[in-house]
């Protein structure tokens, strides 16, 4: 398929696709983040009251990590259908699954009501959330990448990438308002106040479905259908991508490891650390308000880095972000431990801007690495492999590291993820700028 085919979509279609992809990832990540915020603020008390503060926080973040184990599984299943029946229909399914799981978490009784069943059901629903997100990101980025004009693919691919920034601001805002109205240490907040953001996601899902159903299938997928590529005898997309492009899957996962580590430490763990007695000890409303400010800044950084990648390449920006992250990780926690709200604001914002510099170009980089017939599966596998390495493990290890060795141990761990990302990105061969995989190399059969 030529790059000319990619630029055929009219501007009106591009606008609809951009809005649909951004709305979808915003809703998916809003649902994902309110869990992370609740895991930091209320789940230790509501679902793990018998474990104490430190063990309850570890258990709470362990349930948070469950979703990252589910994400590669979701990437495989939804990637299979996305590569077989289309991007659009698959993305409707991921949105519905995430919405149902999130609302059910909001309705779930606590451990004092139903005992051990509460955390067990919580884990199952968290797995469903991760399963849905595993299929969401790749499909949303393919919507824009396969519609966008080649010379501006990096810019258009930032629309789904903006979802996490908007969602982080929304999740922090809903918990901030709920906490201010009910009092975040008040029994009313612990009983039902934390549930309001989860139940509110139903309205967002309804809007997201309306927007997503209004768009057409991508030009690249339709062209593959019309050419008969998808009708030929073929292996499962998972088998195809692991046989034809295993190097790209592994290196893509490694190159984004630090991205996930910085983001989920910033958006989930730092929310807990910022309010803890072992950390800066800030008031929760202050931490949540600073999270909203940081979301605005790193959202802007995502757009700038994505647009810049159309000029200087995706790989260079990810290399620069990884190198900066290696150094910044060692500075972050000594800065936070000064206890100043300003220091916390700087630490959180810089951490998320370093993440954004790499995350913006990733929305174009990963789709450009893989062929149309297994692009959904390949991009999803690479992205969610990084999610396990960088998103699941560091937040789970962070509380224990801080308790045993001090906060600097968390910085060392983050720095290691930066080294992994730097090495993998240096080894990754970027497709010629503005081309999808078929333009760069013949398909492998």
C-alpha cells in the first residue's frame, strides 16, 4: 500500500477520527486511573483493612498491577479480531468492557461487608479493565495512523496519546471535588464518596460509544480487504507477527519500559507517596490539584513532541527522553523528600514531561513498525509488553523499596528502566519517516 493511499482521507474524516480516538482513550484511561487514585487513597482501608498501612498499600498496588498482566492477553485477543474484522468494531468492544468493569467496581461492597470476597472480586474486575486497555491503545493509534497524511502522522497520532493526560486530570479532579465535598478522611468518603468517579464513567462511555460508532473503518484496513490480503490462507495474527517481526515486538516493548515506569509512578504511586508520613506528607487536595496542573503541562508536551517527530524522527526523541530519565530518576526522590509543595510540583511535572517526550512519538512509531495484516496485534503486544515491565513491576516494588532502603532506591529502579529503554531504542530500526511497514519492506509470508 502506498503512502498516497494514507493521505486520501478528507479533513472532515480526519477530525472525526481524531476526536473518536482521543475520546476513546480518555475514557479508557480515566477508568484505569481512577482505580490507581483509589488504590492510593482508599482501597487499603476499604478492601485491605486488616493488613495495616504499609501492607495494605502494597496489596492495593498489587491489584493495580494485575491489570498490566492482563494487558498483553487483551492485546492478543483484541489484536486478533482487530486484524481480522477491523479496527472500529474491535474498539467498540474494548470500550464496553472497560465501562462495565469500572461501574461494577463502583458498586462493589467493601471487605467489612462481604469479607474476603471483596478483594477477590476486585482483582477479577481489575483484570477485566487491563484486558480492555490491552486492546484499546493499539486500535486507537491505528485509527489515526492509518488515516493520517504521512508527513503529519506524528502530529495526528498524538490525539489518542492525549487520552492519558486528559484522563489523569479528570480522575484527579473528580477525587479532589469529591474529597472536598465529603472530606477525604470522613467516613462518608470511605463508604460511598470514592465510588462516584467509578459510577460516573457510565456517562463517559455512552458519549464515547456515540462518537466511535460515527466513524468508518480505516483506509489501510479497507485497502487490505479490497486487495484480498485478508482473505488469503494465513496464520493467526499472533503467530504471524511473532514469526515475521519478533525483533520489533521485543525492542518496542523495551524502548517504552521507562515511559510506563515514569507515568505510573507519577500518576499512581506519587499520589500515595506525596501524602504519606514517609514522604512529603502533603494534604491530599494539594497532591490532587498539583496532578491536574501536571496533566495540562505534559499533555502539551505530548503534542509538541509528536509534531516534532515529523521533523526529526520518532526514535531521536525517545532516545533523548530515556537519557534524561536515567539522570532525573536519581534526583527525583531527594527533591520530593524536601517536603515542599513546590518541590513536589516540580518533581511530578518534570517526571511526566520526560514521559511525554517519548510517549508523543510512540503513537506513530509503533504502527509504522508493523504490516497491516498484523499491525493491531504487533503494536499492541509491544506496547503492553512495556506495560508489564514498566507499569506493573515498579509500582509494586516501590513501597517495599522505600520502606527498606529509602526513597533513593526507587530512583535507582527508575534509572534502570531508563537504561533498558535507551539500549532497546538504539537497537530499534525506525521505518523511513512517513511510511507504514509495507512501504518500507515487502510483506513476509
